[in-house]
């Protein structure tokens, strides 16, 4: 659950930090952040 919260905070930060980003950029960043979350899960073995 903690990884989800980290991912959610990063997505919200992206959306508020770069409001001019296109929807495609939003999707790409969300996917990249999801992959980052997967790596964190493996690193912390959750």
C-alpha cells in the first residue's frame, strides 16, 4: 500500500508541477512512475 501512496504523490506532483503537459505526456509519465513503483516493490520485497 505504501508504494501506491508514493506513486500517487508522484503523479499528483507531476500533474500540478507541469499543468501544460499533454494527455499523452501524462500517460507516459504515469506508466514510467508505475514501473518505478514495481522496481521499489522488488527492492523492498513487498
